C-alpha cells in the first residue's frame, strides 16, 4: 500500500489511540506506540499482516433477551480497520440525500467537556469515536422528524427498521460500491480493507472467506461509515419513490420514517422499499414496523414532548412535569420510547425530582432488564440517584449469576473498579469465563 511512514503515523495522532483504552475488555499493558506503529507499518507494506481472531465477543441484550455479538479485536486489527476507513472517508463518508444522517467523517474528533453532556442526550452508543458528531446527527434527525411532521397534511407515518442490518451486508456488493467511487490510487486500500472484513472471524467461520456481514466494532465508527455508505443508492431510490407518491423519507442508520397522506400510499411505498432492499440482501424487521395514523400517535411514540420537558436538567417544574407524563404514558399502556426516556431522566438533577416519583423511579432503575443494558456512566448516575450503596450494590451483585450477557459483567467490573475500591471482583471475573463464547 502506498503511504509514507510520516502520513501513516499522523493518522494515529488522534483520539483513536486513546480510545483503544476504552475497551471494556482490557488489552493489558499498552505497548510503546512508536515501536508498535513501526511493526504495523512494516506488516502492511510488506504484505505480512493478517487479521487475528477477536480477543472476545461482547454479548449484549439486543431486545427481549436476543443476543448481539460485538467482537473486540486486537490492537493491530483495530488500527488497520481505522486506517482503511480514514484513507477512504472522503469518498464514502458523505451524505448524498437530504434527510439521511450517519455519514459524518472520522475527522478530527472533539470530546465534549463532560461525558454527561453526551449521554444526557437520548442515547449515544459506547462504540463511537466522535461522541459530539453522533449526538449532533441524532439531534438533527429528531429535529428533522419534527419538522417534516408539519411540512404537509400527513395522515400516516411509518417507522421502519432493517433486520440484522450489519450482519446482512453483502461484502461483494459493498466492495463493488466502494471500488466504483474510489480513485485508482486508493484501490489497494480497498483490498486491505476487504482482507480484514473477509478474515476477521475465522474463529467461528474457519478458513472460509466471510461473504456477508460487517462487525459492529466496539471502538470507533468504521462499520457505521460502511453501513451508511451501503444504503446510499437505496436512499436515492427511496427519495424518488416518495416523490412519486407525494411523500417524504428520512433515515438515521437503519431507522427510517415515511410520511404519507394516506395509509394505502404508505403501504405502496413500503412494498417498493422492501423490493429495493432485497436487491442489496436486506429486509425490514417486520416486528418493528410501526404505523401511526395521526400526528398525535407519531409524536407520542417519538416522545417529543417528554424529551423537551426533560431537556433542561435544572428546571424543577419542567422535569417533574415530564416524569409525571412519563408515568401517565406507562399507566395507560401508551406506546412510546420508554427506555430512552428513562435514560434521559437519569441525566437530570435527581435532587429536583419530587419524592412521589422517586420511589417508583428506583423500582424502574432496578429492573434487571433495564440494568443489564447499561454502561458504566448509567451505573454511576443510578448510584447518585439512590444514595444507598448497600441496596444498589446488592442488586447488581445478585444479577451476576443470572444475567447471560457478558456486556453487563464487563461494565459492572469497570464500574466496581472505579467506584467500589477494594471489592473482590473474582466472582464477576469467574462468571465472565463461565459464559465466554468457546
């Protein structure tokens, strides 16, 4: 691959090298950076680099107890993946269609002043290198969703989600799409990228080249950029289809919304969209297709009012009004983004929440199905909210032997090492080994 050593080293003179330390599966001792990069550069330029098996698979609770496996790569494999996307991002990390989000570049990442400023947004994934860009894109998507709602006299809204999106991306199609937009001078970078993508999972796939699926990498935005690029031709066609029917379409990652003036039109669009997705080896998740027959239903599901009320984390009146409405929704079996709102509640000043809401919120926070999906930051917030270590730690300890998702145990281990000094974590470590993917 044609890249001089100075340019190669410069790529890692960023937050990425530091971000590697954020893996919840510890790497061990950090190597000398200069020596490590010298060896990596030699391996790439002399064609001796080969991907290793993942160090571990982080198993998360995707939804209703369904597992999602996130591989944790070797330091070299992370660096190669990042290098390839960094060299290709000017051609592939761009948005081509209005109303689609997710195409920001790796760029020069900017860390927000406080981790809380990121996580107090509805949700920011643990595996993004640029939290600020993710937060801005998600907010833009929500704002566009609200803006489009009032753009016309829409009578129907459909929320769509692609089934097993990352796992179903066809690598042959992806490679063809990338090579089509990449200049000749960068074709060897594409070759290196697909050498990684086709060979990173030999522990499970043996010596067969991987032909379908990209990894949901734990660190960085590399797979996110590839996934967004994979859908860009689909986005163009969806815009044309919606224009034909007098409708609108927006997308963030695999979340899509169609705005239409009657239900039959919306269903016609959905039928054509399904056909277009099939051409690139994808399908909609039928269980997550949601139809809304009024703006009120649409607004309620997206919880626009709740997020607005909880926006100012120091406004006592607004916070309690938002929490009151949250419980009103729950008590009336209203369909809305309940877990997302509960996470937002954790971002506000807990001292401002009225006592009549606190005990019920604690019960919500203690729900095992909620706790086993959290990262360290949320554990810290719940601890501050409850202010009862014995009760909180006791609940977390009991879950160690029952939760099958090791993402819980890795996050709990990281939380305890920071917040529970001197605690014997051997039972957690033993459980991690016990449920490890063999």
